[in-house]
């Protein structure tokens, strides 16, 4: 339970579009935001659920290639010229 009002760096006010003028705090399970330049005020309930990890190509298992998709790798001799076939 935090009642210290802190400015949020880099945030623009949704009403007046002033940057770095929005401050936020939490009190009694409710998150508050307000702009010090205009009369914008917002309160949001704090949800108990934390969002899960986003699905990306990095955190998913790699599909196994089909047998007909596997191709051998040919290593080329660096001393051999392309015309020496």
C-alpha cells in the first residue's frame, strides 16, 4: 500500500498531451493517475493476476524438420577455384 505520489517519466497526459506531468500512486488496492497541468484524473483497480509470458518464436519449441526437408551441407575447399570442377 503506497500513497507516495510519483511522476511517471516519458508519459503524456491523455487529455492535454503534456509530457512528464502525470503522477501515479496506489491506495487501498486502487491505482490513481493525475495530471498536474490539467484536471485529468483516473483510478484503476489493481488486478491480482499478472499477465503471462507473450508467445514468441524464442520461447516455443522448434518443430522437427521432416525427413525430406533435411539436406546435406557441402563444404567447399577454400583453396579450390570455382572453375576447377
